[in-house]
DNA sequence: GAGAATCTTGACGTTTAGGTCAAGATTGGC
DNA sequence: GCCAATCTTGACCTAAACGTCAAGATTCTC
C-alpha cells in the first residue's frame, strides 16, 4: 500500500489554489511547492477534469477552486487522483492465471481489505479542503474524529 | 492508494501455508490459488526472507509457518510485502525538484497521511493469521480481533 | 493586429512494479 | 550413485506509473 505521487502532488497543488487569493498560475504553484512546472501543469489538468478547479487562459489566466473549500472533501479528491484502495474490480483483477478468483464466494483476505477501506473512509470522511486551510499540522492531527498518537496505539 | 499485487498474492500464499496440515508445496498453492507457480515461488521466497515461513528442499520439501498463526500479525506481513503507507522517507522522496520538501516544518498534507496511516494501523494492528483461519468472510468483517502479544503493532 | 502570458494536449523517455523463465542446488527414494 | 521432486536465484520481458517536452490554443494588453 503506497500513497501515489499523483495523490501527494495533486493534493498539494489543490491546496495552493485554495490558499490563493483569487487565482493562481502554474508558475506560482511551481515556485511555492518546488514541483516542476510541467508536472504542476499535468496535476492541474487532472484536477480540472475532476471538477475541483476551474481554469482561465490568457494573460491574466490561472486557476481557482470550482467549489467552496468547505464543499471539497479530501476523500473525494484522493479517490479521484489515486483510486480507491479496494475498488469493485479488485477481485477480478487479481484472479491470477484463472478466469475468476479462486475465492469468489468467501474470502478472508477480502475481509481484510474491506476493513482497511472502511478505516480509511472513516479517517478521511469528514475532512474538507477548508479544514486543511485553517490550522497548523499539529492542530489538524488533533482534529476529530480520530486521534493520532505521537507513538504507539492509543486506547480510547 | 492501491493494494499491491504482492500484498494480495503474498497474503493469500501465506494463508495457504497456514491452512495446510503439515507442509505445502509451491505446486499445491498454485493449484489452490490459481496463481502461476513461478509467481507463487517468488511470493514464497519473499515470505521466507520476511521470516514468516520456513522452507524445506528435496523430494518431501515444502513450506510451513515459521511461527504460530496467533503470533503472525497481518499488519506486519503487509508492511513487509508492500511497505507502509506513510513511511519515514516519504517526505524526502516527494520534494519535487528541490532538495527538501517545501513544507518541512509544517504540512497540512502530512497530517492527512498520518491520519490515514493511523486508521490503517488501527484496522490491522490486532488481526493475526489465526483470526483469518477461523470464520467466514462475514464473520471476519464483524470480528473484534483477538489481541496479538505485544509484537509487530506499534510503529512510530 | 502583434506580442506576451497563460493554459492544453499528446507524444515521448525513464523508472518501478509485476510476472516469467531457465539453470542451479538440495534432499529423499530406490 | 542416480533420479525425481522440490526449493533458489538471477536474468529477463512487459505493463504501469512518473515525469518531461514541444507544439498548439486562448486571452489580455498595447
């Protein structure tokens, strides 16, 4: 399980747009994030196709959010940029050399993925772009619903 | 975020070993799981290097668990097969075209990854191979996992 | 209308994950 | 000792993710 580059850089570019006063250009995002402008361009093109930002061409062009920050869920953005962990086609794309997966009817591994997917959905479900705009990292980590401990596993 | 093939197939192979009465060969796992024998061989080699199974060569060879099923944490297996979602080198490997990530001191995106990592750890931390051996998928999904004796759980 | 600043697109090269293959090493049975 | 069954290893091929590039389209300013 890995976080993809598209998720990381895409989310960072989106936050740059959210932070911007008015609109922001590719080269400004490039400077602020230290990502090559070609790569920023690719991310922005994706984010536009996902309906998260609007673009304007021309000399005073740039990008702005397509919706209010409070109405953009981080979970939705990540699902668009990197797909879901356990998506509907997962089992059929892991059938090995057979037509269908050997465990179609009952699968203990699938139960693991379902639990993980549920946990991730819970963790991301209520966070919006607005939430990430306010507050420092430390404040965000303490944000409801889940607590993130500095070390080990917390018991509630 | 995607579940890697190595995680899926590796876990399935490990469960085959756990299910087996005594030891099991590559070709048996291949038949049971519908995975090519070359690929099973690769997975088993990995699992052996990870210390989860022991191998025996020769005419009556095969694989068996290296530890008791109750002492093998699924989270540990998955971390070995696919790495952690947010590992210690994550930020430095996503610094774009700069030496260091532009957000080293305070990063709202990092807070997202920490939350997700914590949620996954919570969901997996206490499930063992033994848990997956008993029970159907439906039962496992509802499972309140049994505790794994103090190993393989807490990572930073 | 010309030129500058910007976004847009598709093609391309590189790196990593995924999977196969063949040759080798080890062990048990005869 | 020889053969068969098994695991082991490194090389190799393919597919997907990642990143770059160049040419084009659009819009503003003058």
